[in-house]
C-alpha cells in the first residue's frame, strides 16, 4: 500500500499533462510552507479518519478513548471536530476525528483493539496525508471540512492539490483568516462513491474569520485566473473530483 511522507509530490498518469508547472500565480511555488509527500512504501506516521455519520451516535466515552490512546502512546495526535449547522454545504458528519499514529504498525495495533470499543456507528478509514500545511491546534479555531470523490489516483490528486488548492489556501492565509490546512486521501472505498474520498481540512482563526474568507477567495480568484495552468485546472476540475459535502466544525476537547 502506498504512503505519502512529507517530501515532494509526484506528478503522474492522467494529471501529468495538466500540471507541468507546479507553481501558480499568487505566491509561492507550490506552496513553500506546505510540505508534500512522495509515494513510498509505508514508513513514518500513519493517519486515520474516524467518521461519525450525521444522525448516528458515538459512545459516551468516545473522547476519553481517544485521550487514553494518546496518553498510552498508541496515538501521536488527534483532532476531534464536531459539526455545526451552516450554509457551507451538506453536512458530511456529526463528528470527525483526524488521528495520527507513530507508524503503520501502531495503527494496526490500535485498529484491532479499538473498533469494537468504538461501536458500529463510527467508521474508521486509513488515510494518506497528501499535502500538509497544518497549524497548531487552537480551541478558538473554526474548521471547514470538504469531502470530495476523487476521480484520479492519489499521487495525481496530490499534484492537483499543490497546483490548484495551495494558491487558494495561500491567499486566505495572507489575508489573515486561515491558519493552516491538510488534504487526506482515504484508502478504503465508500459505498455509493466510485472513487476514493478526499478530505480537505481547513483551519480558520475563528468563525468570524471564516465569514470573511469568501470575499478574499473571490478577490484572489481574479488574479489566479490570469495563470494559464491554474485556469485550465479550474475549467476542468470536474474531471478530477466531485463535491460531496462541506461542513463547518468546531474542535472538541480530547481529555
């Protein structure tokens, strides 16, 4: 199975002709602060996304289970998000936990023991971290989580993220509303979706900052469209991914 460690991304396959130039107008070449990963054999940290679907319940001690795993060293880090109704789009989850493990072996050990405790309502899927520009967790932050159906392989989606998504994120960071983001690619397929899901987790300073982000995005887009490579992807992005949901979420304590 492929893993994406924090190095430079490979461009290949269906996206190669589309993304010959990794740098786009609007700032850094492929995002100088965003570390991306090459396709390698499993090594380094492992990631999993735990989804509590909308309308489903989680165990009463869910957060405590995650905290215990982190305290024991089975889990390196965890971000637990709970959705909040908004106009961002269809709600994709009741809660979403982004869990980082020291290694693939640590994930396998945890997974074997944890799934029964988590119950049948929570769905655990191993994920690859395609692009990493995460910020330090902040209890005041607001998150927007976008789910997509990927229509290209993981390595091509990493290239798409660097070339198309990163300039957009850079603009919001420069505008002072966004603090960081990460793109994940789930390994296991999802019922009703032909391709694997990708999940873009965006961290904003707070809810008010998120409210100001749309105006910044629209202003930046005018400049980004002047770049031929960015515009080409913008015009053909429906061949790369399909929108599934957009969810405003707030961090929940894990203790």
